[in-house]
């Protein structure tokens, strides 16, 4: 039986347009098969997906079932036809959303996923470490689509100011070993927003994020590994601001071929150990802006 009722197309009670309408927090397993990725655990990732379009003032509601249809057409079908990356999957969804929602001028997709990657502890033990992947896309009716790929990496920082203060209080100058300090669990987030043609490996962004902090952290550490992580952190002290600046420098130095209009966002969120608050730093800029600033006054790592 074909139903004729379609209340969504009726006129809204007020004349306001809406920026985003859709569904959020949809959980889907997504199969990825990307050339050049040798990590077998990267094949299937557990994703949370948000999918939206804008809504004109003249229309009461959006057709949410169409969003779910797009999710099924792309995410569910990845089990038979793997996607090349979460950000590319988001681009495909955006295109399909603009076809299904003929009244929309914008479509948005964001994806977060848990990702496990083989790593080695400081003493060389094999371990699996979890990271968070971020992906997304924004498309407009005129055909312009931008996509985002990013990561969260959990590391550790040690405070350089406290380290110097401790040395001064103890009367120790140039001790020849890493002085004690207070520590933070730091979450370093790196996000790059590019055109459709650029492809960036999440593993590379994870490496850069972990190089930005005092030291990476690990799920399981034996005593010798614990000691080496602590020594590494206190030998490489970083402010929350240092993490962002180091990350920006690494991005510029490692992505020479990216266009100047690529947007870079780096966040450093440190969970303090001796304060009841956290420390936070962030920078958003284009590659062109960062290249200009680095050329003027920032030394390379």
C-alpha cells in the first residue's frame, strides 16, 4: 500500500531555516581495504556516525529515513565492497545525501572510530594500542566537498617549569639526569581538512601526535618499561602549548605537497596531576599560514 501522507513537506510553524537535521550516534562496523596499509587490524573498525543536512525555512521536517538509507548503502555494503578510508566513505555519503534530500544545500557526515595498532614498548615488547580516528565530509549543492581525517593519541607530558623549580629548591644545578616534575596525561588531536584528491594516512598522523608529546604511553608496561617511559618523559619536558607548536612544525615539515588551503587543527588537552583543572591549547590555521609563520621564526624539529 502506497501511503500519500508526507508531513515533512508541509510548511513549518515559523520561518526559521535549520543548519543541521539528521541522525547521530549510529553504530556501524566498516570494512576498510586501503592500498599500502599492512596492519591487518585496520580492516574492520567500529564507527559512530553522525549524518545531517540543512533544512529550508519553508519545510517542516527532514526525511530522516533517507539518512539511514545512505548509511546502509555505504557503511553496510562495505562488508562486500570495502571503503578506501573513513574520510572517503564520508564523501560518498555526502554525495548521496544531496541526491536524496533535494531541498538541502549542505550535507555533513562525521565519523569516529576505535582503532588498534601494533606498537612496541621502550624495551621492544609487542603491544596493541588503541587510538581514536576522526573522519568527516561537508558538501554543498554547488559540488564542493571537503573531507577531514584526524586522530587522538594519548601520551604523557612532564612540566619543564616544575622541573626547574624542583632543581632550584633542592640546590641541584645541571644534575646530568632528568629531574623530577609533575606529569599530565595528554590527549593530542590532529585534524586535517583537505580537498577530495588528497589522501593522508591516519598512522602517519598518530606518529606525529606521539612525537609532539613528551612520550607515548602504553596499555601494559613491565617495570623496566615503566622506568623508561618515566625517564623519557622527564628528559623531554613539554608545556601544553609546546605539544601544539611541535605538532604544527611536524605537520609543515612532513607534508610539503599539501596545498596551502588545507586546514590544520591541533589540540593539546592535558589532564593535570597537581591541579584540579586541566590545561588546554589549540590552533587552527591553513597550511599556507603555518608555512609562512614557520619560515619567519619557528625552528624545525
